[in-house]
């Protein structure tokens, strides 16, 4: 907002003394500081997302023997070459946390990190991201010395060396992420990063009205207190109820132990969502590859 003409900015709103000069630099933005009231407009003159400012010295992300940035983005499925050039020109693309607006920039897609509109783009084609609907009775391991049916049996024909993100006990079914991206997997399963997991459980009913409050406030377990982030009753029938629990805890059997502690032991349990990824219509024992948008949202949820 432009200050009134009879007032000088930076003097607490008091009118200037007659004949006094304005403070040096008053009314002008400092060098390198954007002017107020002007963000949010692209080079094309259309409203758009203002690029994020990087504090500190600018880093040259150009790799002379790399691949042109617009070609890399197009190959990753962001859009046509022309559309990717427009994204770059509008300042919506970042390479190694630096906004890039020049079309001649080349990068190394295997070494450098690219974000478009704040979401990371996976450029390494060797990375695999699968959503698997684990059936009940299947052990969450990629192999088993005891000969039990395990997750690895369902992806045995894939050439990549995959591993599961977190665990589901044998009696729990539902969404399990499989990948060969170790950095992402570590963050998704570490409670410090707060990636939420959603479960739907069948328990004995009826459900008391204060159960959700008790679970959100925390329940004391043998290995310390535990709390849910969200709780709601999905369905209630005589003698049983379907409840949804959302939490970022990763301790073993945490959902089962919480519900048993409050007097509603689990009859059946399904994990329906991990972060932004939903189980959806994937059938039991089947897997599907995650889309580019889903992978970008996973990275964002994990803070990458």
C-alpha cells in the first residue's frame, strides 16, 4: 500500500518536519529486494506463480555436456517441448533449488534435482514406484526362509531389486509401497517426517462418543504413549463398527495395540492410504505403477 503523501515511511507514521529531506533510500526497494505489490505475474504478462527466492549467492546449474532442460522435462512427461519452454520462461522450474528461466540451460538428469511448481520431478528412469495391495496372510518380506508366501513372490518377475516401504503384519491387508528409491523410502517410513497412514478397521461396537478424543489425546502403551492424528466412525451396526484411523506412528502393530487398549480389539484391518497415495481400486494381490503426479506428491510429502 502506498503511504499518504504527507507521511514518510519508516518514521512511525509521524508527518515529516517542514523542509526536511526524506531518509536516504526511503520509498525505494533495496538492491536485490523485490518491489511490493508486483509478484505473481509471469514474463508473458499473465498472472502466475511467483518463483521462490533463493537466499545467498546464485549457483550456476548449467552442465555443458548435459541435456537441455526443456527436453528433460518433456521426456519426463511434463508436457510438450514448447509447453516446457513456457514453464521455464515463466520461472516455474527450479534446478538444485535455483530458479531457471534461460532456455539454453543443460542439466544432468541423474545428478541434479528438478522441481516444477514446487513438486519434484523424478528424472531417473531406473527408479520404480509401485502401489501393492497386500492380501491377508502374506508376510511383508521380499523373501522368506520358512517358505511362507511373501511380498517378493508377487514381483518376482520384475528385474529391479525392490524393497517395501514400512511393514504390514500378516493379518493386515492393504496398501504397501514398493520401490528401489532408498532416500524416499527412508523418509516415508520415519515418523519424524510426519507422513500420514490411513487404516480402516472393523471392531466390536458400539463406539463411545469420547473414543476419538481419547485416542487423539494419547493412550499409554507398554512402550510409551501413542496418539492418532484423526479418528472417525465410518459405519456402525449392532455389535460391530467400522472406524477410520489416521496416524504417523510407525511402531509395530500400533493400530491393533491402540484399539485393544481402549477396549475395541481389531477384527480386520486394512491400510487404505500412505501420504497422498490411495489404494483405490487396486485388487488384492495386484500392484500398479504410480503416476508422475503421484510420485511428485510423495516427494513433497517426504520433504524432498
